[in-house]
């Protein structure tokens, strides 16, 4: 029962919807999960997100909040005193740093991964996946610096950057299936290998990341639908 | 007034950049003293490369030796660090809306207007159409509020400095009429409130110099 009057308009395949779901899970919040079919957008959806017409949208009572990173911050702020862990750090500089890396991931990781997966020619694919490898090297460095030797970017617990990055895990596994190369190079990014395992098996995340095989099917259908 | 106990605030910026100017405006609104260094992106300083190795861009705020990059992120940092004259509401929903509109300005609205002003013959019609659509989005959002933040100037207003000031200069150089009183009366009215705000007025770069700067770029 959704006692908080929360609805999430999302899609199981969308890393951004997954991100919002993980945040809701960390904060122990019940919500109604409404999966949008992007080809026949519901009235609720169109009313709630007039500018971008994209998922996810969080509906809290009569309020609609769009953009996954903004949804995460909203959830963290509204329920900051409900006894569950905070998602963002408390120190202003650390918060700025977390937001910076979150934005970096949504720019560099998202684009190189998506462009690599759906590029039509081999040269483009190679170029995008090389860029992705650079991004992962950089994130390995960030993890080593920010974790203080603990499991997550947020330290002992999953934090903002963990969610920002972790929501892409299933899509990185799709890339693994397509290319035959491991998502995280064990030699170059050993910390990320450990982090991915810790993230995927964390109680707050369990059951939310889409299964790789299902996502592979979805990705193949998307690729087939691209006009040549 | 901000406390000035051994606090060092530095801004690495570019005087003609609206993104850099956002930080000047925020620091001035909060009364925070700071040192400014003008960066030449064709010849990047060691400090710029040290403080923003990922993007190598300005603005960069350096507070007691700690660098913060990306203008919207810097604005939130400033608001959280110096609590007078708040730029964001305390209410989480108002904050979410402000963040959404700032992001929409950067991701959708500014690029559409910028592209229209620099478009060539071929792409012009479509670019102008998109710019006008972008301005319509703002017109629908501002409604009859004095500022995007309500009665007082806030984060979104600062993020919209490009709309309040730069657009007029760029559209004149491009020979376009994008933001006018006739087409977008509410945004136009907001822009007048914005540039006449006592702190903003002093914080914006001089119009003639900005015009000359972009006119020179247009001739290249």
C-alpha cells in the first residue's frame, strides 16, 4: 500500500527509472510503480512532464518531480529524518563533489555506452567503447579516492554517486554480452569489479536492476528499430 | 555579510561568459569577497588545469583551496556555504522545481537560442523555430511572477542571466528578433526586473564591451 502517496512513472529498462527506484528503496519508501509504455504515453505522464515527456517522473501527492538526479535529491530531502541513511553527504563540498561526478556519469558514461551499443559501424563502436574505458578508469580513480577503503563511493553505505553509476550496471552487462569483453577490466579497474558486486547484492538494490538477458532482448529490439 | 576569517574565495572565469557571470552574481548577492582571475581558454593556466582536470573549463570556484566546477553545482555550493540571501527555498519541492528549470535552461533553452543566433542560412529557419519554442516554455513558466524564484531573485533567475542579458546582444548581432516585448511579454518583463536589480546591474559585464566581443566573433 502506498501510504506516502508516491507513484513512480518509470520503465524497467531505463537506468534513470532504476536510479529513482534504488533511492526509494534506500529510504524505505512504498510506492506504486507504473511502467510507462513510451509509445502510448498515459495522460498522467503527459500532464506531469510537459517539457521533456521522459521517464522517470515521481508523483508525490499532487506534485510531479522530473529528472532522476533531481528525484533522488528530493527523496533524500523530504525523508531526511525517517531513520534511513542519507543518500547525499552532509558536507557542502562533498555534496558538490557528488553532484559533479553524478553529472559526469550522465554525460560521459551514458553517451559513450549508448552510442557504442547502437553505433552501426565498427569504427564508431570502437571509438565509443574506448571512450567508455577511459571513463571507467577515471571512476576507478574516484572510487579509490572517495571510498576511504570501504565498499562504496559513499563510503560504508551506498550514496549518490553509487546510485548514479550503479543504475547503469545492467546496461554495462549488456555491453559485456554484445562484445564478449568483461564490463570491468579486472587488471585496470579492480576496485570497480568489487564495487559492482557489492552494489548489485546490496539489500537496497536487490530485485531492482533488470536481468541482463531480458535487457539484451530489449536492446536488440531497439537496435533493430533504428532506421538504417 | 559573509564572515571573512582566513577564508579564501577565488573565481577563475571569463568575463564574457554567462556561466562564469552566474558565479559573480551569486557571490555579489551574498556579499562574499573574492579574487577573480580571467582565464584565456586558448592558453589555459596551470591553475585551471589543476582545478578542473576533467573538463578544463571555467567557471571554477576555489574555496580555501578546494575547487568546485560546473556553474549550477557551484551555485548550490555557494548557497549551502553562505546562508544569507538564500538562492533556493527550504521547501524540497520548490528546490526540485528550481533544479529542474536550471537544468532545462542549460540543456534545452540556452542551446536553442545560441544555435539560432549563430546559425547559417541553411539551418536558420529550423533553429529559430526551436529558439522560439524554448522561449515559449519560459513564458509559460514565469507566468506573472516577478522572478522565477517568486518575489525574490533566486537560483533560476541567476541561471537565466543569458536570457535576461546576453540574448538581446546576440540577437541584435544575428539580425534576429527572438525575445521581444511583443512575442514574449512575460519573459521580457522579467528580463527588465532582472537587469535592474541593484546587485545584478553592477554584476553584469558592460553591454558595449560584450557587444563588441561577440560582434568580433561573428566576423571570424
